[in-house]
């Protein structure tokens, strides 16, 4: 087998694995992947530019929640740049249950121009 064939096989394998991982645990709009429960959520404002361009997709944000339940930090880890700021601004306004210590998790926002 040539190196080019091995590279193709490897690429196809990675695509299959990533596709399986992406569809194995679908999350609802704005649902967090960590154990801290959100007490209040603010929905992101769909950007007008994204609406005009008919942009949809998922934005993933890494959120650090302080012990008192406020969002300490939020960083974009994936998603369309036109949608990113709306997701970051919304999640910074979320409030979580009080916990014994700081925690970190991923929040996904699904944007659909039809909604």
C-alpha cells in the first residue's frame, strides 16, 4: 500500500469517528454538558447579518463558573464567527447553582434562521 493510500484511509477513518462523536449525544439549544445546573439562561440574539446570510449552526463555548454561580469566563471553542459573539454575550449572563468550587464545562448554542 502506498503512503497516499494510507493517508486517505486515515482521513476517512477520522471523518467517520468525528461524525459518530458529533451525533452520538445531541444537545438541546443552550444545554450545558456539565453538572452545574443553570438557574437562569439568557437566549442569544440571532445576529441580523447571520439572518440575512441565512447562516445556521452550532456554537460551542467553554464556560468557567465560579463557586457563587456566576460565569467567571467564557471562551469560544467552535462555531461560525458571525454567531460567536451572540453566544458569548448570552452565556455571560447565565447564572448557575451555587457549588463548592469553581467548575468548567461546554455549552452549545444552536442557531437557525427559521426560528
